[in-house]
């Protein structure tokens, strides 16, 4: 088929790569250059952590995350080692006054049927797992099956694959997709909309959820696992990457402010990191970044095919985690397969139905 795809974030690139590999002719539209851009995919910490984010999440979304995580090793093998896929697990920690929050979290995991994937650690076990932490924490929760990828490297690798496949890349912003496309891009058998917040006109209920991250260089510290620091108000995360770099952030802010990281946020994040280990006091802040994650009213992903328009949107905080699963479901729709019954909730709402429910 001849396919026009709008939006070169993670899902646009993944679908274009897979479809080009099947022999389809792709035109990829995005207002940004391939090397960098405003898509949330460029800013994400790349955490693949369905259990660490299970508290408060709906059971079907947690199950989808676990399913998708199991598909990540195959996707990582196809993409190559450059994406820095790390399957080492994550460690949840809490300081003395917040230890009850850690116990509550473990109980919530057990109540949801996920407790078997967690290991309760005492001080000695924490030190065995992360020697750099010494005896700074008395209790912790280890989630051995969780993983991470380097989002910057994923986006760059996908661009390299697309270039090798000869996919056409046009710098173009389409406010009304596909109606406002130039004639050359409008002549297609299938249109795919992966524009994220750029699809507001088609999905008026779409909103942006702010995320803030700091990139730190800490050569005096050797952490091997993702760290989450429990706190009643926020959950800080530290994601180790190559070359002694750590991505530092918290969960989410219900705001569409695209401005730089505030002084208050920077102070809170850096102070919390310092309590994890004082070596962060000598770390260098390489950069700060903010972005908006696209989310629908129910915070569920939307995967629908209406006539010849495929829509993938609303991945919220779960973009990288759900990438293998949602890409496979979208490809199935293109190839004439319905969504599996246990994933009907991703496509039960057409774009029209979602809009009507929001405006109602």
C-alpha cells in the first residue's frame, strides 16, 4: 500500500519502520527534523515498569504493560544494542518516615495479584544489590523483571532504520489530517495519525500532562538499577544510562505549561536525589527538559481504524512500555485482524465516540 503517516514520535517511527519492512511505501510527515523535536518520545526516561506504576492504575492497563514488557526483548533485538535496553529490574526505596508508604505499596501489589514479582529486601540485601548505597536504607522492594531503554537512542536508531529503508520524510504540520495534506501526500491507500497533541482537532478531549526531567552526570556513583524513592506526594525516579548519566524525574503534573523546569521542581528533585546518595551533590546538571504527554479522558491508549484512517494516541505515561504491544495491535488492524477481546478497551471508542463522551 501507499501510506501517509503523520507524527514522527515513537509510534510513528515504529509503525513506519514495521510497515516499510513489509514492503509498503511510506511518507512520514512531521514539523520537526528527524534528529530532534518536540515529541514527548524525545524527553521520556524510557522506563519499562508496569509493577512500579501499578499502584492506582487499572488492572487492564497493568496487564497490558506486563504483556508488552515481555515483548520488549524481541523488539530490542530487532532494533539493536544501540538503544541500551537494560533488563536489570528496579528498586523501590523509602527513608524512615516514608517506610509505611513502601509497605502500603507492597500490599497494594499483593492485593492486585502482582506481589509474586516483588522481593522484600533488608539493609544487607539492598547493599548486595546496590553496593553504592551502603547502609543508607533499611528496607526496599525489588522488582526484578522491570527494564529501561534510552529514549534518545531509540529515536535515533529508528530514524537510521527509516533512512536505510528509503522512507520519505517531509517537514510538514497538518492541523486537519488528512484533509489539509498537500496533494502528493493525500494520494494514499491508508492514513495513520500518530500526532499526539497535534491531533486535538480530531480528539478535542486530548490533554497534555507535564513531565520534567533532569540529566545528571555523576561519575563518582555507580548505580546499576533504576531507583524509585517513595514519598507521599511524589515518587522520584533515577534511571541510569551509559557514561555515568542519570535521568532524574518524578511522576506527572496536571498542567499544559511547556515552560522550563521551575526552581521549586529542580530543588525538590535534586534534594531528593541527594538523599538517595550524597554523591549527587557533586553531580553536574547536563540539561533539564520538559514535555507534555498526550492523554485522553480515561488515560487509556486509543488504537482505532475508521475506514482508511488508523489513529494511535493517548499513550499518557506508558508510551515506551506499551510500544511493542500497541504497535502489534495497530499492525493487526491494518492487516485485517480485529483487536483481541481482552484489548477491546483500547479501541472501543472511535475518535468520534471519544469526542462525544468528553464533550458530554
